[in-house]
C-alpha cells in the first residue's frame, strides 16, 4: 500500500539552502512535491541567484536573505514568514560552519574564536530559530535539523564541528522538552557522508566518502533523496509521536566497524 503525503494546507521555512546539493534543498524538494508552501532563507547575496533558479516555477515560494547569527535579520525573516504565511507548520535548519583552519589543524589547537564560531553557527542558530519561530508554530508543528555521526565518534579532521554537532543533538532534546506540551516535535537527521558544500571544507573528504561507501551495510552511501524522504516523514503527520531524536539515514554505516576484507 502506498502512502501519499498531502501538504497543500501546510507551510514551511527552510533555512540554509546554498545550492542543489544542499541537504536542505533535498528536503525542500520533498515538501514542494507534496504541495507545501515554502519560504527559504539564504546566507549572503552571492547565494541568491542559485536559490532563485532552484525555486523558479514553484508556487507559494518566497526567499529572503538572513544571517542566522544576526538577531535583526532573524527578526526580519520571521516577520516575513508571518506576513506570507500567518503561521508555520515546519521549520528546517540546514546551517553549519567551522573555519577551515579549525578543520586542518589538530583539535587540540582549536582557538577560542574558531570554537565560538562553529558552536554559534552550527548549534546555537537552531535554538535561535526555534525561539523566533515559536510564536508562529502551530500546535503539532515539526522542526528538523541536520547532524553527522562525528558527534558520537572521532572522524579525522572533523574536529570542532563534531563538538558542534554533539551540541546540536543535545539542543534538539532540550528544545523537544520545552515545546513538547504543544506537541511541537524537534528531531535531527544524521546523514552519512554527502557531497555538499560543507563537506568540501573537510580535508580528505573524498577518501572519507569512498571509505563510507565500502564499509556501510548497504555497500554504498545514502543519498540526499533518502535524507529528504526521512525529513518528509518527520515533518509531516506521519511522524507524530517522534521527538527529541537523532535519526540516522546513512545506509547502515553507523552500525558497522569495518566490513570484512576492508581496511
């Protein structure tokens, strides 16, 4: 039996889409295909043309520049969401950043400045977005963010970003508790290695990607489309009853040590 998800009466704000390879866009594609009205935020005017191309031809769509670490721009973004939609049913947080130097050097040598940048952009912005969204969120709304297994195990050169993802996962649980009495769900998706802009900042990512494919239970990496489908489940009414969770879509990579015959 097939299940058709109809989101034609729903609204969503997707934060942090950079280009067609962004996991935020993979999620947005599923929402748009289900008829959802979607607003997008992007960081920096240089990203605007790409987002305009991606959203061209879709109805009920609007875009706005917003630096998620800037309080005035966040206030303006959610004022726009209220103006366009009135209320929100879904919020997608697809935002992460750490300075390249923090990824190239030893974790031991992480500077206070790089630490604060990574934790602020990659974790605190989820808290900020949820706080700004709260007055607009309908009861039973859903918030989804994106994490990575380096929050739980050491991934070479992921460094302070692994700490930031661990903070994001903890923030997910605390937000779920704060918003739970209204049955607003807060979850995060732990995707396996994906060829995104963020991944390009990780030294040696190509080797990590290839090794992930060899060692995963499926013998391949998960795809952005599979991330989008899990997000659709969590964001829609199919996911009621699920909150505060870190949910994996990584083709079984996180359950494996090293596949027999691999090194």
